[in-house]
């Protein structure tokens, strides 16, 4: 990278799969330091042997590296209950465009030394530097996890169910609205979703007693069908395919946004206001970079050898 920076040449795509070790896992402190070429699935499998996990569930974790998890800010349906990867990142090592290796954060949860640069690189899509190592805080694996859903032929009852959940004592790990018909495996198409049918899926995690109590309360609210996260796997069957788009909306604008999709396949994180859809839509997606983003790019990569920030 230093040589490319000196010559002012665009850096080719880098593969980090050789950087695939767990540097340090301290179960007692519930922290792990891992090289950024390890896949999310491999990390989770290793942590599970000690009854712990990194509370993120991005699409296709068996192919997604820790570097991609962070640089793309990937997350999944459990974001509702657990938050995003930013919430668990406590330290980073990053190679800057000129070849310098910098450290941000540390290896302990309570770390207040220096500027918090970790979050700067999360979601930067590799435009400011190359993440090579990360330290995370962990959580215990839940004792139990169960899913339940309600199927609605129109959006109105689904919206009422979501509002009832948000106003109840329930604390779901998953609160999704989608129109994905799992019977469509292994294909998914807009035509299969133009009926207007939608489903609200709830997921609960914790002790068996906690999960059992919440499942009973959800049943009283109108959720009566056993469910799973199969709809998530169907939607992401091709990974981060080019026709998958993401928009952030106010939860109060969810109905209007879904109506504008015109039946396109979608999954909405109803508790967070994040909506994914596949296909071509009339939704307006901002394309202009902010002046601050441009200044950051110029400061960290003045010769622009790293990928440009996407519009």
C-alpha cells in the first residue's frame, strides 16, 4: 500500500483470507481479538465452544469476513434486540493508504483513552483504510430462542400488530415485516409477492422462562403461527446481490414506503426503520456525498488509491 501510495496508483482489490486467526479470546472478560480475514461463521463457531457469540447475524456469514462485516456495516434481523456491530467493537487495527498501521480503541471494554476512531471505519466500505484486526466484546449464547409470526392479507392489520408489540411489555430480538413466501425457495420474484400478503415475525431469546412468557404474550396479541428466519435466507439467497437495495426510514413512514414498492420483495426491520428490497423501485435514494465525507476521504486517502466513496 505504501508503494501504491508513493506512485499515486489505484490499489487493486485486496483479499484478506490469509489473515484468519483468532489472536486472543478471553472468555472471562468476554472479549475476542480476531484477524479481519476470518469469516463471521468461523468466528461464531469458535466462540460457541465457550458458550459465547458476537451478537450480529449478517447475511451469508460463511462467506462474509470480519473486514466486510465492519466496512459494510452488515447486520441482520436480530439487530432489533442486540443492536449493530458498532455496539460491540472496542478496538481496531487499520492499514492507512500510505502504509501506516494504526490502532484505535483497545482490548478492554472500559477504554476511554484517545479519540474513538473505531466507528469512523465502520461502514466506510474500505475507502479510508484496510481493517486488518478487530477486538469485540461478546455476550453469552441465549439459553433459548423461538420465533412466531402472524400472516396478514393486507398491510393494515400488520401495522396494528407492530404497534401492539411496540406498546406491550415484549422485548423482541427480532421484529420484521416481510412479504417473502418461503415456499418460493429457491427462487424469489416480484410476481410472487404482488398479492399484498405480508407477515410480521417476532423472535425472542433469553432464558427458557423469559422466552416462554414472551411467546405466550405474543400469542395473546395475535401471533399464532410457528416461524423461523427462513425468509431471511430466501431473500439473501444470492448474497449482497446488485438488485438488493437498502433505505432508512422513519417507522411511521413504513406503510407509505411499502406501498411505493409495488409488490417488490422486501424485508423491513420494523423496530429500526431499515428496509431492504429487491428490484427496481421509484423510491428516492440520496446519492450526494456530504462535504464532511469528502473531507474525510481527502484526509485519510489524499491520493485516492483506495476505493472511492459510493454515491
